[in-house]
C-alpha cells in the first residue's frame, strides 16, 4: 500500500524554485529524460482534464518541481493499472470516511462494509506512520 497523501509544509526553497521556473530551458536534453517525461505526462493530463486552466505547461512544471523537491533523490515505485487504481480508491475512501459512513462508502465503491473497515484501518496506519514516526525501541 502506498502513501498517496503528503503532509507538506511551506518551503522557502520550493517557493524560490517555483518563482524561477520560467528561466529553466524547455530543451529536454538539459533535463533528465524521466523528469521531462513527468512534465509531458502531467501537462497532457492537465490539458485533457482541465482545459480551462490555461497554462498547462507552467502548471505541469510547478507540479513536477514540487514532486522533485519533496521526493527528489529517492527511488520511487509507482504502481500501474489495477494496483494504482486500488491505491487511489483506498486513499479516496480514507479521505471521505467520516466515522459513520461505512455503508455509504461500501455502496459507492461496490465493496463490503468489512472491506471498508479494513481499508480505513490500513490507511489510518499509513497516515499515522507519516505524521508520527515510530520511536526506536530500546531493549
């Protein structure tokens, strides 16, 4: 299970980078190929899903810069297809969970109430691990 939501605080470094995104070259040979692909995919998705936003390339660069700032330097596994859809569904269920709407979520997602309970429990554990790291155990 992946942690999809990130609790990010404001970062002066990121703000500075985003202010100067327009000074970066659009030449993909100057960027690593993967980063260039991230921008292209993000831009395409923004244009398809929200054509009203206008500057899709600028927004795509901002999004990729934020991802690179917070996750840069790490090897990251990105799930595909069914695993990605399941991870996004589980995050959506946890986000929409109000403490009393298990049956509503089960109907919406075409799952059982037990599955909703299990998904919420796993997502809660992931959320806690992200915001409250475990203390080292002393023997």
